[in-house]
C-alpha cells in the first residue's frame, strides 16, 4: 500500500494526453489526424482502463486497512496566506474514481460506433477525455480551492458537450441555459468558500472540520454567518446536481449526443453535487438547520422530478427527469445523515441510468434509420411502439434497467432505494410518505416509457407497395443544415440490390437487414393484391450492444456490495467496510447491520407500491384498446359519462398539463425572472441614453443654441440692438405690471 499511494497523483492525468495529442494533431497534421480518426478510440479506452484498475487496487487496500492517504505541496506562500495543492485518496474518492472510470470506458466504447458518422468525431473524443480528466481531478482534490478549479472545468466540458451540435439553435440555447443556471450555483459556491476561509483561515478539509467543530463547541463563531456560508456551499451542489429550483437546465441538456447524456447523468456532472455534499457532510452535520434544508430540497426534488416525467414525449427528457428524481433521493439521504445509503444509491443508480441512456441511444439510432436524423421523430415515444420485435437485445437491456430503477428485487436500485426509504421513516414520517409515493410514481412513468417504446405496433414507419412511388424523407445533419436537394428514397424497388438511406451526411448507410417482406393472406392471391415491403428499425451493432451488456451485469450484481449480511454470528458488508473511516467520522457508533427478515419485512410495502405503479402503467398504456371497444369503456371515459368520471378526467388533465409543461417553472422563469431582468435592462439602457448621456448632450445643445443666439446679438447692427433692447424692456415692464397686480 505504501508504495502505491504516492503515485495516485497520476489518476486525473492519465486521460489527459488524448485531448492534448488530438489538439496538436489537428493543428500540425490535420489531414492525417482526420484520416486516422477511428484509432483515437482505442488509446482513450486503454488509458481510462488503467485508471479503473489502479482505483480498484486502491479500494482493495482501503477495505483491508481502513486508511486514507493525503499528500499536499505548497503552491504559494506568504506571511498571511498559504495555498496548497495535492490529492486525497479515501473511500469516497475511490468509489467516485471507480464509478467515473467504469462508466467512462463503456461510454467511450459505445461512442465509437454512435458518433462514427459525425464530422465532429475527433472533437467529441477530445471533449470526452478532458471531461473525465476534470471529474477525476475534482473527486481527488484535497481542498476547496482545488475543487472549485476542477468544478469549473467540469462545467466547461459539460457546456461544450451539451452544445456539441452548436449550429442547431436549440442545442446552443440549451448550452447557454446550462451555463447561466450553473453560474448561480458556482457564484454561491465561491462565496461559501471565501466565507469559510474568513472563519477558519484554511481551505483544507481536515483543518476546516477540526477548526469549525472547536469554534462551534466553544461558541466562538457567528452561527448566522456560518449557516449562510454553508447555504452558499450547498447552492453550488443544488445547481450542479439539478435540484429544485435550479433544475431547469437538465432536461434541455438532452440536446447533446446521447453518450454524453449517459455520462452526465451517471457519473460526472450531476454526481459532482452529490459528491460535494458528501465531502462536506462533516461541516453540514454540525448545523442542524442546513441538514434540514438539504433534506427538504431532496424531498421536493424527488417528488417534483417524478411528476414532471409523467407526460413527457421525448424519451431522453423523460429519463432526465427520472435522474432529477433519483438525485433527490440521494440528497434526502444526505440531509438525513444517511451517508452510506446516499453513496450506495449513487452507485446503483449510476449503472442503471447509464444502461437506460445507452439503451435510449440504441433506440434513437434505430429510429433514425427510418425517419432520418430528426430529434422530434427519432426521440418521440408517441411515434415508437412495437420495437421489441426488431431490437430484442436493446429491449431486454432497457427492461432490466427499468425494473432496477423501479426498485424491483433483486436488481441494484432495490437495495439502495429501500435503505433510503427505511431511514426516512426514522427521520420524518411525512418525508417517508412522500418518498414512498414517489417510488410508486417512478415505477409508473418508467414502465410508461418502456410500454410506449417497445410494446404495441410501430406508430411511424415507411412502407412501399411494389410498383408504386417509393416513400421519401429529408435528412437533417447534426449541424442543423437540412439536406433538401438530395431527396432520399427510403426504399428502392424490391428487386434492387441497393437499399440504403442517408444517415447523417452524404453517407449511404447500408440497411440490408432492415427490409422485411410480408403478405396479407387475402391480398396474396394473384391479381387481387401485391406484396407489401416494410422498412423497420434495425438492432444496433455489437460495439453498441457490448457496453449495454456489461451494464446489465452491473445492474444485476452491483447491489451485492451493499447487502448487509448478519447470520450465525458472521457480519459482512463490503460497502460499509470501504466507507468505515468516513462513517466513523460522521457517526462514532454506527449500526449498519440488519438481518434478512427485518430487511425484507421493511421492503414489502415499497415493492408493493412499485408493482402497483407498474400495473397502472400496463392498464393505461398496454395496447389492449381493442378489447374495450365492445364495452364502450373508452368512450365513456373520454366523454365523462357521469360526474365522477368527468371529475376524474379533469384531475387527469390537470396532472398531464402540469407534467407536460414542466410544472410551469420555465414559464415563470421566462416571464418574471428573465422577463424582469430584460425589462430592468431596458430601463437602465433608457436611463443611460436619456439620463447619463442626455445631460452632457443637453449641455452641448444648449451651448450650441446659445452661441447661435449670441452670434446675432454681436452682429454690429444698431437696429438689432434696439430690437433686443425694446424686447427686454417690454418683458421687464410686463413683469412689473404682473407683480403690481399680485400685490394690489
């Protein structure tokens, strides 16, 4: 152990050569770099694999010895100020490094095929490698200043990747929205860091915790100021982890490529806020009001995110609101002091959500083959359906991820979510009721996504009857340019050997496996009908299915690390053993073990709610409407056959409008916050033009006209002098007469 920890400083630097070499190659050897662009995926995956192996080895050492390692070196030293840089390897850092590296490797592997046809392939891999470098630097930082530097680098990379297709206005707007929203949190984080330095005189975590505990114990600190500083620190986590009310950037961030959505939602940007709160939890825990506020924000976020996911049509946006809700569970656990449960759910959710996002990317990839590159069509679940027949591997992987997020045993999220739900009963029953209710809602909207996507029949498809004109569509490139000149035939003649469509650019993407010939029995008789040829979505390539298969294994098995075992006097809990130093720091006498009977008894209610939500989803979205036609139940529901059904319909419509319009939060921000700032800017602009600039301009005009008048007074003509003299005399006499009338 002693000879490995000193080399841990290399962890965030290992992926860094990729963006550096790509930048130099594109400047010095642009043609060669572009021609060999596919080779850059291998070194990216290889270097990040080295990070993963190193971090796994360090974690094993920590489990065996329950130790941490910190190394710092001075960057600047003065009489009154000292700033150190270094790295900290403890249980929290080890977990985060393993999470980032494993998910990052799978996303890189997946992206090689997903982004193959994109002109920004090299730029994408450069951003992706720098993204992982920044996040690795963040989780191994030794003080708040170092965290803030990497915090901004993580934000910068996320903005670049959200706006990757920057020529599309909607992508550039989403990038700006993420940037502006996170500026609020980042400014608050900076104020909190400076405030804590003013109190303690240090940025180091260990010094901060020791000094603050001593000051609070001796009542030698302004508690209001300390609470305000802690609140500012938490603001940074609220923005980065998409907590209410700074969550508005996360759904729009889906305008970036799908692999980036998987990385952001699983292991990088949104996980940074949870990591920051977990890292500073010894500080927050001495301020009860802040802990209560953290738990309140968590419960509001998890409920709000779940309700907003109910009626979304975009598959990625639905998963984004799901991420928001699950992050609320983690924040609730941290606010309750359940450090282990929060990190456990961070791990299980990361792999499950990465699986779901990569699965959605596979679906979108398949849908693009029949509708062209059009996010409004290829990501719209209303236009999907029946995909289970055509993409069975993706369907199976997506179903496992869905079941895990619903909390169905024995999948990963069941163990961690149930632990949070059980702890919430001990903390505050009202929070527990809301958390359990959200668990049922989560099962409902997740199976809604699954049923709309894979069950029923494909709602958007292009078919061509032989002998008639072939269908066509326009393909839109990721750069926002509509390719209208090249009208693409989705399906050529049935006897043709060339079957292809325009995929992203002017590339004839082969779709030989996507042609399916079917005959209707009563139309297959000669002279009465003809053969129908249908174009249907293909299954993704093996390079996209392989990472999904690995994530399926993680989703099924990663929950084992946190399962408490206490039978026949044998106690074993891998996650608790890894987190033991941190748990002992927060809770001197931790109690993490429970027997199987108690655990499953507590989980019966949550699993029952999950199955109830799944049942409601099946009842509403399973394509069984044909069985209702004879009973006229569907028409009576729509028309409101009696007052009770009409009232129920109004409630359903109210919930649907609330969810589909994102809780009207964006509308409120747009009208009152953004609109108010715009009106204030217009007012200040008017004052600047008419007031600040108007005063000197008025003096200039006054001087100009005064000079013009004086010019005529000094012309040398006696008649002009007499005229002005008589004018002033008349004015003077008029004023005297007016005063005389006023007096007498």
